[in-house]
C-alpha cells in the first residue's frame, strides 16, 4: 500500500466493519430529503453557521471601525449615515453566505427558484430597513422642528417598513393591488368615522407651516387653555398649565380660535389706574404725574418712546377718586423680572403720592359742614431734578421731530 506512513504495516487493510460503516455513511450522505442530499443540507447549515460567525466578527471590526471614523469628523451627516446602515450592514455576511450556499449546492429547479426569492427578499428587507432607520438618523436636519415633526418621522418609518413588506410579498408572488384595493374600500368606511382625526391632522400641518408657536412657548386660547406647549402631535397638542396639569387639546381648536403667544412679546406691559383723594389740588396732581413720569423715563428697565408707549396722565374722575392712568412697558418679558420692576414702580408711586401731601382714595362718603376758617392748603415740595432733566429731554426730542418734519416737507 503505497503512500501510507512507515509506521503502518504493509499488510494492513481496512477492517470490514469500518468499510461497512463508511458505505452506510455514504448512502445516508447521498440520500437526503426535499430533493437535497443530507450532504447538501449539512453543507448549507455549515455555511449558514459560518456566515453567522463572520457576521459577529464583521460587526465587531468593520462596523465599529466605520463608526469610529465617522465620529472623528466635524459633520453630522456621516455619523447619521453610519447610524442608518450599521444594523442592516450586519446582514451582508448572511446574504453572502446564502448566495455561496446556492452556488455550492446543486439545487433543483424548484428549490433554486425558492432560494432566489429568499435572497431577493433579504436584499429588499435590508434596503427598506436602512431607509426606515435613515428617517430618524437624519432627523437632526430638521433643527428645531424635530420634536414638532416627531409624529411625521414615525409615520415615514412605518411607511418604509410597509413598502418593504409589500416588496417581499411581490417577490413571493402575492398580488398587492387587490390588498391595496381592499384597504382602500376599508379606508373610505373608516374616513367617515374619522373626520375629526383628518381635521386635526390638517390643522396640525397648518400650525407647523405658519409657525404659530413651538415647544416651550407660553400660549393662551381664551376659554380653552393657557400654559406652556410641551408636545405637538399629529392629532393633539399637550399644554402644561401653570398648575402643572397637562391639557391635551385637539389641533383643530388652535386652528379655529385666536392664539396668543406670550413668548414672542417684544415688551411686557404695565397698565395701572391709581386713584387719589378728591382733596388733592391741581398742583399736587401735576407733581405726582411729573415725578412718576420722570422715574419711568430715567429707569433703564422701562422702555421709552418711540420704542414703546409711556404715558402718565390724569385720566378720569371716579366716584371716590381722581384717577391716574400709568401705562408703560418693561424691556424684559420674563415674568419674574417683570414682577420685580412692577414692585419697584409700586413703591415709587407710594413714595411720590405721600411726598405730594395727599393719599390714595378708597370708596367713601364725605359730609361737608360749614366752616368759619378755610382749610389749610398743603403745598407739595419742589420737583426733583429728574423732572427738569426729563422735560429738557422731551423738548429736545420734540424739536428734533419738528425739524425732521420740516426737512421731509422740503
């Protein structure tokens, strides 16, 4: 027996039991099921297991290397691209393993057709899976609209998955048009019962296009809700009231009613009516008006004309008081800062009224009796330097406006 190792005797022969076992093994190997021999079945299983092993190595090395390379760049586009294809890319070794198994194994005509359809289905699933993941991965391109359009992104993801399922069904010969037609008839029936849903969906689109408000804005709809926008969905908008209770309002409400967006105020208004006693003299009234006006003009927290209106005037004669109208705007729109400026103004008004020698009025009734001596008239103190400065400033501004008007007329 040529070619055998030296330690094997020359007269050595295969034992009969080993030859019988080998023959039995070969018979079983070439017998098989479903038109395939067991050899082909075991070969296919081995190739599939090898593909799974390669997939694990591929995921740990190639995919991670690509992810690290993309993370080192300054742009986010390549990061989003890698995130989109990372998971579907792991199917490549499996697809290659199926293809190699098809080429190695001698398949029959029917089995070959089924294997081709299986391979095409895997490719279609990979493509539409990648597109579905790309929707969320590239959502950063929407900027500030990402949270607002979250419902639309989810819809696109489901749409791509549905398209992938339809492609797989077409590959396996399942007709799609009858299914779509049946769904269309069913959709018409559902549409009659979902008119409000469609109305809210269209209203949500208009809200997004017109940019009436965004997440985090303080809004108010008279008689409906007032609070901070927390979430914008395809059917409703979540508004958290200032008592921290969430209110879920249909989109159509915002489309059919005026919406006040307080977060987009340029200034914040203070409008007061302050009443003083009827015993207040004209000189005292002028003193109060001039001092309050001077304080508002000098304080940087309050906006001056023409930036915003600023008025302090004797406004009306009420039943028990002579009323001042204080109408001004703060430069800040933050609620806490606005309250602070409002408080300072209240203290200042009280000081000015007291300094003028009069007092605030309250509902009362006065009985006048004849007096032999006339009442003592209180003369208010001299005006502060701020009043004179503001008077000069207003006169200079008025002169500038007049000269500007003459120039325009020429």
